C-alpha cells in the first residue's frame, strides 16, 4: 500500500490552500505548554504509530506536479516519502558502486583527489559491513548528492520523511561525504539539528576517516568556548550543530568567515527542530548564509513522520526557508491581529478597481491605507491615476513606494513621507515588499489589496503593516477603528477567496453598499 504524500497545494511558497490547518495557523511550530521532553516523547510515539501504519512492502509511486507551474516531484514509498523541488527523483542506488557514479555525476572512474575521496568512502562503507544500501539510502543518498553537488542545476529543496532507524542520518553523512569538495578549503555545507549531531559526528568520522574533511561541531545551544569555536568555524568545510550554537558562531565570525562557497543548508530531524521551537534560529542561519552565498542556497530537510496535524508545520518550514522569513512567527502575528480586522471583498474586473476605490472614498471615511498591488501594469496604472493630475486624484491621493523607480523622489521616500504626521496623502501605493509588510505603520487602519498574486501568504504579511494599536486590547487608548482589509479580485478568482479563508481562518464579506459590480 503506497501512502499518498501529495499536499493539495504545490506552490513553492506553500501558499495554496490545504487542510486541515493552515501552515500559518498559530499552532504551527509554536511552543506548547508541554515540556520539551514530553513533546519529544509524544512526537516519537506519534512517529512510531505512523511507522506502524506503514507496513513494509515493495511498492512505490511517483508523482510529478504539472510542468506548467513548477516541477515538484513527489515520491511515495511505504516507509518514506520524498519531495524534490524543481527536479525529478534521482536513480536509486542498487549498490555502493553506484554511489561513486552519483557523486561523479555519471563519470565512470575519476582520477585525482576527488576520485581518491570517493574510493576511500567506498572502503569506509565496507568497513561498516553495510553490504548494500538500505531501501531508504538507495533513494536518500542520491537525493542529498543531487542537492549538494557543485552544479548549477542542483535541486533547490529536497524533503525526505522517513520512519526512525531506516538510515536517514547515515544517508545525510554519506551524501555530504560524496559531495564535498576536499580541495575547497572554505565552508561548503551547514547542517543543523536539535538532537542528531552526535550521530552525524559518529558517521562523518567513521565514514570519512580515510579521507577526512574539516568538520566543526557545535552541538550545544550555547558555546562553552567561543574563541575556540570561532577558530574551528573559520577552518571548517562543513559545520554541524544545534541551530542556536551554529548561529552564535556564525554571528561571532561574521566579519571573518567566508560564506560564499556554502552550497546547502541541511536539516536533520526537522520535526524536532520545529517542536523544540528552533525555527527562528534556523531562519536566522538561513538569512545569514543567503546574504553571502555566491549561488542560491539549496535545502535538504530530513524528518521523521509526524502526526497529520503537524504536517502543515513542515510546510511552513519549507516556506520559511525558501522565503528567508520565519512563517511561524508570521502566523502568530497574523493570529494576534485577526480579531480586530474585518475582511471585505469586491469582485470586479481590475479595470474598475481604482474607480471603485474612488467611489468608496467619496461615500465613507477611509483612514490612512496601504494599497498593495503586485501586478506591474496595474501598479503603473494606479500610480498614474493617483498622481496630482491623474484621473482619480481628487478622491484618491497617493504616496508611492516604488523601489523600482529611478529617482529617489519616486522611490522609498514615498513611504517615509506617508508615515509622517503631516502627510496629506490617503493611500500608500506599494508592491508587496518586506520592508512595508513587516512594519506596523502609524495610523494605518486599512489595507487595500489590488489582487493577490502568486503567493497567497502575502495576504497575511500585508496585514502586518496595520497600526500596531490594533494588536492592543480593544477599547485601549487611541483605538477608534476596526482594521479593514479590502480585497479586490477579478470575478474569475473565486477559489482564491476560499483558499484565503481557509489559510487564515477568516471570512470575507461583501461591502455593505452596492454599486461595485
Ligand atoms: N546499508 C546498511 N546496511 C546495514 N545497516 C545499516 C545500513 N545503513 C545504516 N545501517 C544501520 O542502521 C541503523 C540506523 O541508521 P541511521 O542512524 O542512519 O538511521 P536513522 O533513520 O537516522 O535513525 P533514527 O531516526 O533512529 O536516528 C544504524 O545502526 C546503522 O548502523
């Protein structure tokens, strides 16, 4: 019996709808009141239960998402699942000899230090007495190699979920040893894990002993000797450690360490990283690496099976890594603001949006609002219509935050001016940019969305620019308004509404006055 592992949504942002819980829901990844050990125990019990459900058998199934969107490959085996972004499942390893082939990208026998390293890895495997790859290793090792090899077409996100004891950690170690370039002295891989660093160290030492790599281990949350740790980090080709320990050392060495040759960030035991509340640290490590890498960072995430209700947490982890933002934190923030925001929907063709907004402004009082628009033609049209000589200038006065514009006048200064007390502008027109949607803007109680493009989670991000007073107790000083989120959508995008409602646990209402189509 092959189990399905095909989330209902496949976008890289994981923004599409899925149930039962949204990845942005407050529970995803949050620290529960239960203790760490209890949580881990419960997680393991659930994983064991999940493992038991998966009776051993030989069948497997492969799915590939529609090529028109982006290609995500899902491979479902009975006791493990695999998901690869922008790629196909690699050929399975039937024997260890094929590991050398995978590592060399198909070239038969390699000469030089690389070939030597590959052959010594083979010898080390023999010394372990592992006659052939386990079923999981047959798939997982080539996956790790596929993501970590020094080639431009390496896979951006590889996720592997398997029952305990099948060979996840050894696959990670084998994949790293087969992919690392010994001749490159600087850092190539960063591996974070809350609990499996010891196992990884054991495997990397034992399997790599004939042709060692410089690996620095930072297994504890806080460094015991930061100077020594910094020294080791500066010499490392691979860093393995606890997310907090790795972040501490990377931050301490920020000025000296070269991160440009880092190729991949790998997470072992991701479900535990989430359950123990370390996502923020992982995100910070990710942000730091992403800032300095020469080629886009790839991700390899290994996890044991989790209860179905925590699966969205793994998807939120993917969103967090790919977008370099902590989507768990976002979920909590949106959750706090949700109660005080009313969500209205106007479904008319985009040509009518500016006119409808102008009519609305004539009919009711709209406090300061941020107007989000990610469609370039619409953005330019709105910018023109709202300028002092534009069609709607009488009713809709716009400040523009246009980072793509040439002049400073047109650029980010628009946002600054809009935030100032004396600004006469009603609306700030902007694209969905992190500097706007992560910042609470004073006196902004309305958010207007001119459509929502590919990434539905941005709907929640945009709400975060509402005045922070909305997050305070109702009736508190200075809160005279409910927050309003007004979404304009083309009538053809009906399912977007349902997806957003499910994702954020909200309900859209029509505007209480007609005349908008
Ligand atoms: N190819 C192989 N042949 C035989 N035994 C193997 C092979 N690969 C790994 N093992 C053994 O299987 C056990 C589990 O391996 P590993 O630690 O990689 O699994 P894991 O999935 O990470 O386990 P856990 O989830 O419990 O940490 C280890 O004792 C290891 O020595």
